[in-house]
């Protein structure tokens, strides 16, 4: 089971409180996590990755085990601690605006 | 934000941010609760079974061979060419007779339509593809389609305005479009009378007349008596003819309101006095309306969608400022009072007249 921490506004849009738990079959990568997240919460489509190009929105970043994995390949395997659910996968909104 | 003319409980709103992009919100209970169309209203959205797709934020240009137009490029500020990329929704305009039909004006400029209450969106591609699209360029706020006017007397007729391309009209429900910018004179473009390239800020029309339009351009207030085929300036004695908002009295088709702003680089009222100007003669002769409005040290702007008119006999007029005040007048503008203050910058003011 994968644990995903969403920014507060995306929790509101998804109608959830707290962390999100996802089951993923196969390799645990950023792409497979986001695919599973968007399948479970379709209203989040387009908010993290652009609908058409599939590119990350510029002011969002991804953290795993205290590492910024934003610029890693979306298909790179994430650490075992993420795959096992021991550590959450963070989707972070940039501190921007002032 | 705008409510449906046929169902006052149905309100559409556009939310956009640099973090999460475009979100469409809808209320079916007059604003009590909101939801993204395509997701269940007020229900938990965590069911793994049968959750509807939430694609209300998906705006994809129609470039299909069957129905669309090829995606070309448009001009950027510096004259370089840029591909069309969806950025945000600037304006939502509900149909006049069907609460599930709503139009969206987007950046980069195009017109979209939803026939299912905002759940899914399809482009009306003939506007972007009618021929002048590659010449369009952004205004200071982006290449945005910000004004959509539907005609109660002619469902096939739609007017739109784009910064900084100009005004356009269809008379066949969006199948074909033509620029309607003859008479506009813009000194800030290489050919001041070009067919497109004008920074139209907003257009207003009285519901009773399909042919009379009023325009606030970047500079200049103009009028057309032939549905936009020809325009002439009616700035008259305005202290400045720069501005954004423009609207028409509910029952007097020749009574027009503008809020003059000092200049394109100084977005506040001349002399720091917040004044609405009213013409009761269809333009050229304007009177300042000041009672109840701050007449010193006021340095706010009034944006294009931040003025609204109600349909009561006495005609209420409302506008919001970038300083977070909303002012209302219940007597056609003679006197004003603040309705609310200290909001964030007001982008949109809409009014519903409920019986």
C-alpha cells in the first residue's frame, strides 16, 4: 500500500482528509503513483499533470524519503520505503506568492 | 462567475491557480454548495466503483480533421511565434435558454462550449481557425477570450472579444466567424486600423437590440449600430477613455456606464476620485456619478467583468474594485453605497434579480 500526501487544496478537491492510500500493482514509480491517484480520484486529473502533454505543473514537486525526485525520470523506481508504505510519497505545492 | 438566466440556482465559476491549473466549479443551489461537474455534489468522492470522470477542467483544442482546425501558431509579445497552449478560463457565459449549456472563453484565445453542465468541453474551432488566428497576439494579461455575448433575439449570433486580437461575430452558431473591428483606431500597433490586433477590453449590449454594441477598448470608448460591422468613438467629454468595465442600463438602451481609469500604465481613477460615468445619450456626453463613492485617495482599478446590472425598474448598478470593495446603486447610478469591503481583488460581479 502506497501512502500519498496531497497539498491541502487537492485534498479538498478530492474530498478526502488526511493521507491517501493506494494499491499499485507492479513497479512503484512516480508515473504509476500518479496514474493510480488519478484513477481513484478523477477530479485530480489536470491538477498535477497537464491533461494533454502530461507534464508536471511547474509549481508542484515530488518528494520521496526526504529526497526531491521531481526531476528524476517518471519511470524510475522509487525507494523500497515508498513501495512498502513505510514512507509517504509527497506532492508538494511550491511556496510561491511572496 | 455567472448564473444561468433560466435557473438562478445554477451558477458556474472558474477557479485558476499557478499550482493546480484550471478548476471549474458549479453550484446547483444558488451558491450554498459547490462541486466540480462530473463529481457527485456534496457526496464522498472516495468510492472505488463507478466514480464519474471529473474532466470539467479539460480544455483540449479541436485539431481533428473532421471537426477541428489545425493548431497553428499565434504571435507573442516580441513578434515570435508560439503554439496554442491552454492556460485558463477567463469567462463563463451560460446559455440564455438551457442551464446545461455554457460557453467558456479561454487563454490562449478560443471559445469552448459545454452541453452537459460543464462536465466536458468542446471547442468551437472555427473562431481560432477562421484565418486571422496566426496574427493574434496577447495583451498585457495574456491572449485571452474574455467577453462572450449571446443574443436573445438570435440564437445563432454570438459576439466575442479577445485581447489583443479584437472583436469577432458569428451569425451561424459558431460555424463561421468574422473580425468586426472596422473603425477601431489603435496607435500602439503598426497599422492603427488593422483588421485584427486591437486590445478590446470589454463589450456590452442591451438585450433589446441585436445591433447596438458599446465597447471599452484599451483606449477609446466606441459604439456600433450595425452589430459591430462599423464602430465610431463616443469618448466625448470623459476625463480619460482608458478603462475596462462597460455596461448598459437595464431599461434604457442608450444609457451606458464606464469607469474611466487614468492610463494603461496607471490603473487607478484620475485624481484618485472613484467615478462612474454615465451617458444617457448613447455616448459622447458623460456625467460623473460620485455620490457615495470615495472622492479622494482612491487608487483602485475596476476590472472588465466586475460590473453588473440588475433588472429592477429602478435599475441597480454594481461594481467591484481591485481594492476589494463592491459598490451598489439602486437608482441607476445616482447614489452609491458599499455592499462589502476588504475582499481580495474583485474579478467578477454578477447580480441576479429574484422574484
